C-alpha cells in the first residue's frame, strides 16, 4: 500500500509505534523464519532430498573428472584388447550414457524446481521485509511531522510568553521609575 507523498493522510499520534515495537518489526530475516517449515512441491522425504543431492552432484568437478576417468578407462581397455565386452562402436557405453541422461534430466529438473520454490519463497519474504521497512519509515515520517508541528507550536507559545515577559518587565521598570521619582520628590519636599 503506497501513500501519496503530497498528502500523507491523517497524522497519527506520537504514541502509535513505540521504539521496542519498531525494533522487533525490523529484525533481519524475520520473514524467512516463517518459511522454514515450507513444504516443497516434491516434499522433503528421503527420496526427494537424495535425488536433489544427486542432481546437484552432476555439476561438480568431482563428477565430471570421475566420469571422464571411467569413460577413458572403458575405451582404453576395449581398444587395447584387454577386455572385449564393448568393442569399437561402444554401443554399451552409448547405452550407459543414454541411461544416465534419462535419469539425470528429471533429477536436474527436480533440483531446479525445488531451488525455484526456495528462491520464490525467499523473494516473497524479502518483499514483505521491504514493505515492513517502508511502512516503518512512513510511520517514522508521520511521527516526525507530528513532532515537528508540536515543536513549532511550543516555539510559538514560547515566543508569546517571552514577549509577555518583556512587556511586563518594561511595565515594572516604568513603575519602578515612577515610584522612584515620586519617592525622590517626596524627599526633596521634606
């Protein structure tokens, strides 16, 4: 909910938000705590967690180097004639790659979907956090405006009281001079 900056609306009393309330509202990541028990689309069961971990493993250097070593060993053993279970067109190796791709693609999609769910939840929490900060800032601005107007009114009252004090001081001074003259004339006549 946005406010028009030229028309901030009704001015709230200064006691609307107390400092402890502001501090508790602005605790970093407070909106993320509500998302911690968030259930993923695929759940948080053993299979989903292991499938995601395995899918994440596909992109690591350990997996890529291990797969390269296995493939080079496979090809080297078959080309050198040490073993003969998969000769030159390497049909069994192609089948292994096809099987790996058949499982890797859905697992990678599963991991991406779960990550997208987490990213969306965190983005929503961040948006709520920014809205709370904006609301607190608007509240502080309203309070500041209220306090400024109260201070201006107090300054006006202080100015009026100062002027009245000066006027009374002038009157007292004039009365004192008049009494001094009357008393001084009375001393001269006696």
